[in-house]
C-alpha cells in the first residue's frame, strides 16, 4: 500500500467510524411559523462534532458566488491532511437582502451536514427557504440551467434586474421561473436589449 493509499484509508476509516457514532440531532429549536420543533444548525453541529473530533475529522463549508441564492460546498478534513469533497447544495434566497441570503445560507449549511453525516432528523423546519423551494417545485416545472444562464446574459444586456423578474412572476428566484414562461420572457428581454443597443449606437 502506498503512502497516498494509506492516507485515503485513514480518512475513510475515520469517516466510517464517526458515521457510526453520530446520533440524531435533538429537536430543540422551536419554529414560530409552523409551531413545531426542529434541530437547528447548532444542534446538528453539536450532534456530529464529538464523533468527528474523536476520529480526527473536521469540516469546512465554503460558499460559492451566486446572484440567486447560496451555494455551500462541504469538505471533510482528516488529521492526516487528506480531504474529501462531500458535494455542494444550492438554496435560492427568497429575498434579495441580508436576511434572505442569511436564511438560505443557514438552511444550506444545515441540510448539507444532515445529508453528509446521516443525521436522522424529521422533515422539520419549513423555513422561508424550504417553503419557497417546496411550493414552487411541486407546482410547476422550472427552467433548466442552460435557460437560467441564457436569462442571466439577457438580463445583463437589457438592464433588467433579478428583483424585477421575481416580482413580476411572483417567484423567489429567477431559477424558479416556470419553464412555460421562459419563451415569452426571453423574447421580451431580447427586445429590450436590442432597443438599448440601438439607442447606444
């Protein structure tokens, strides 16, 4: 076995050992909106931290830039120096302000950890971010990534803000635009962009 293989085996062994010891997060935070209890972010961290520390593990959750919400990547680190990327989670912000992005960040961090470490919590908090996602995904099919990127380009060319689109369509984020609305919005943004470019010429 090579040195690299030994390091990888150390991380994998520690992860498996810690995973087995992690117990369910205590549902100790009351949600005033749904009048229920749920395991908040500190409770989830408290549930996984003892097992991680015991086995020489730690995690970081760097955020990635996004104009529509928050993307959190979770990385597992081992005392040996090895690291394992556990993937990323995107959560749209229901408001374009500090509170909206802060709510999305907390939600993304919490559920990324719950998923990565198998914390058995109930389907619970239903905060602004989760409610927004659930309502809009269950109601209609939304635009795909390619369409979203196309709209972003057209928004830049036409001087149209995400807030304007969200307000006009009653959605939390541009990424939540119903697919059926895409052709007409695209046409409208293209027309506006051409008019601006013609005026500037």
